């Protein structure tokens, strides 16, 4: 995949006016295959990055989002070098949970974390991460959940028996869980795991100064600082291949919370015709540029239900790779709908990237609902349960 | 390139029409397969291509191009392809300010932005060589995509100006082609995008519009392609020709069929 020395896509000077980066160009989208010469040694080094696996579709390097059910819906996981955008639910209850699963997965697999928030101190966010369920006691505790689930679904359908043959989304833990772990949201992550991990925090009120001494380029001051911070970490710690002496490659997991909210200094959430309405989109574009040239994956939560201008939502979606929308039932009329009785909300997979491929692996099931139990965040197609109940 | 799309458009790599502006647009679906088609088509037709790729990295296009039978690395090395990798260049221009004008200079500017450096980059890349021998058939400018320029703070009028300048130079003066992709925001009421789309729609000779199916998601039919030929060369006013096909994208090919005639249904 992203072997540092070989597979260099540095430009030659055949009349090309592209400003070439002076160091080796590492992208995470090189294909692993026998055709690409000289990458065999590089590939064996790359497979050994913990917590990653190559995609079966196109050899793309994937990391887990922390939710195995979501990994399956996204085609195996989140591709390294891409952005996962979570459209927050109305009262911001479940989107911080997905955010925490992502970070907790990073701690368990030993990835470096970069947490950015304008609301909470990143150190506090890390304290509140859920505790991982490790393999030995996980199986015992989850088996009882699975027994309950299986007895429901084993009810034979007599009339609509063809629906029984359709696949359900697998939510049970896989036995060799080096990729994707389960978390207990009622417990906190052990302190020693946090201390053993490497993380960088960006808390906006600390980083921003009152005087603007940067040259304005229509980007919000907070966004500029965050981009510089991310770029600094990527460069200093060699996630972009600029430090080839580093023995062990690692993934940088970036988490940015409530991007676009007024706390970041952006005004897209309170006015429709805002002055700097391209601030967020420009930030996302630059972030994409940084991610594509480094071994990192990013999760962003955006309060899209607050953004007044629908055009900006469309642009933000186009500039992100994977977009997942959460819609919780709290306070809506769906709360009393018998169809949704067992669920906490709907999850919409709005966009999946087509990377290195013409086609993308879109899941067949479109009406997905989620349910948060203490040890399991399940995602299911809603019509399955409806049919099982009726027959 | 997709052979079936070549048949629908009545072109082959051997006979390439010159002096045309082709507009690709997609609504509610991803039209990037059209970009891959035209990139591989023009490389196979031995044209000199300047590809302004603002939205994905070089290796993405390279890997898909290899599936379609062209090697972008080879083309770039021998000078047939000039590739502006927007994402990488944007990081360079944003974090390390350059002295000489950079094609993506507008990223550092505060308001509305001017695409003149980008136009000069295209001009420099595609200008015919003075040596006299024609190494390549005709110059082609391919842009993926123009809507992202609006997201980066460039006004719709500035983008239209850029396309106008490129058309005047590449299409009219050098008898080349320009192909650009614009997203149609549909009901998202993106006024700037609508201005851009309508403006380009009036100027183009060929419009390829990929739409999602009106009835929703389908596993066997990924969408619908509307082909609209405009501004035919004959002065006797012939009505603009329009055709609609449905398509399914496969791993290395896209198959087209008449509406309702998907092999899964028949």
C-alpha cells in the first residue's frame, strides 16, 4: 500500500508545472498487488500496522470505526485517508457516542489520537471513553444477548418465508477481534490504557489568541489554527512518510467534535446568508488534502440539523468521503410508532466513497435503525423485525 | 473508456471531434465514472491532456485508469498528461506560501478569488509546441470538478470566466476540447451552483447528465444517463438531439441499456 520509498508518485520534469513536494510522496491509496513492482517488502511492513486490514474489494487499508456493525455497513471499515462525517442527531445524544467509540478503538489498537473540540477539554473526553470488552469475558456476556436475539429471529415465517432467507446485519463479536472491538458504555476506560496511549488535544479556547495576526484567507481563525495543528502533528510524527527511519508505522486517528457549531466561531448555524459561508467547506477541503497524503483517518461530527443554508449541507457532504446521519426518536412522533418500538433511532448511510474503484459496495438494506444496549450498539434493518413480529 | 458509451456518443478514439465543450453533470448520484471514461478515451486517442483533478488523488485515477486500460504514470512521464493534483497542491500552497504564482493561489485570498493563475497553468500546459511536429492529436482540458471551486470561495462568475477563457484558447484557438464536471445540487437551492450549471449548459456542445433513478435505489440499475447534443454544426436549425439510457456500473465497465430493459428485468 503506502510503502514509503517505493511507489513514489513524485512528478518528473517533463513540462509539468505541478509544484512538487520535496520529500517522498506517500499516499495511502496505492494498490497492493503483484503487478506493482518492488512493493512486496513494503506490503509486509504495512500489513503489520495494528488495527488495520486491507479491504477485500480494492486492497484499500481500512481501520475500524469502533462499531463492528457500522464497519460492515461501510464495506469493512473506514478507509485510511478519508473523512467520516457524522450528521448529529437533534439533541446530540448518540453522535458523541460514535465519536467516543472511534477514539476508544484507537486507544485499544495503539493508534495515535488527535482530539479537537471547542466545547470540552480533550483530556475530559478521553476520560469518558467506554471500556473495551476484551475477548475472554466478552464472549460470555455477549452470548446471552445473542441467545435472546436468535430466539426471536428463529421464529419461522410461514407466509413471507422468502424474507427469512435474506441476510441480517451481523452484530455479534467475531472471535478474532483484532479488528473491531466491543465497548461497555456503562464503564469508563481503564486509566492505564489512556496513559499508555499517545494523544494530542486541541481545545479551541486555549489555542486561540485574541489578536488576529494571520493573513486572512477567508478561513475562520479557529479552523486555521486547527489545520496548522493537524499538519504539524502529521509532519512532526512522520505520518506522511517524511521520516522514513521510523520503524513502526502507525495510524493517526483524528476526531473533531461539533465542527461548524457557533463555538468554533462559524456562523453557518444561525444565519442563512453568512459572510464566510465557505469557511467550513474550505476547511474540509484542506483537511481532505492533509488526510490523503498521510496515514490517518478522521471522524467529524457536524450539527447539520442547525445549518440554515441547505446548499452548504450539500457541499459539506460532497467534500466528505463517508457520511452517516443519525436520527434519534427522542421527542419525535416516531417514538410512539410501534414499528420503532425497540429502537432508539434511525441511521442513514448517506454516502460511501468510491475509492480506486468504479463501483462502491452499497448495502442492500436501506432502512436501518439502531439500538443502544449497555454492551452492544446494534444496527438492524427495520422491516426484518416488523415481519418477525407479525408472523 | 467504455465501448458502449463510445457507441452511444458515436465516437471512437480514432476520430475525435475537435473544438467542443462537453459538460458532465450528476444529480443525486456519482458521475465520476464519466470523468474516468473521458480521461481514458482521450489518452487512448493520443491527445495531450491537462487534467485539473481537484477532488481525488492521483493514485485513485491511476488505479481506475489501469482497469480501463491506460496508465496515467506512463502518460505523465512521456508528457502526454499534465496532472494538477488539487489536494496535494492545496496543502503546499496553504501551509508553505510560495513566491511565484501558484495555480491554486485563490486559496490564500480572502474574497471571491481569481482563477487567472489556474488559467495560465492550463495555457502553459497545453500550448502547442513550437518545434512544428505534432506529437499529439489535439489538446484536451479535463476538470474534476468545477463545483468544488465554489466551495473554496470562488464566485460562480469567476468560474464561468475561467471556462470562457479556456474555451477561447483551447477550443477555438487550438482546436481542442474541454470537458468539465459540475454537480447538480437539485433541491438544495445552491444558487451559485445553478448559475454555473445553467451558464455552462448554454455554452456546451454535449451534455451528459447522470441521474439517480426517480424511484429510488436499485441494485441492478445504478442510474440514468441523459445525453444531449446541442449546437450542431449545420446552420440549418436541427433540433437538439437527446437520448436517455440507464446504466449499471461494473468493476471495469459500464453497461448501458434502454430504459426498462435492464438484463435483470428481462
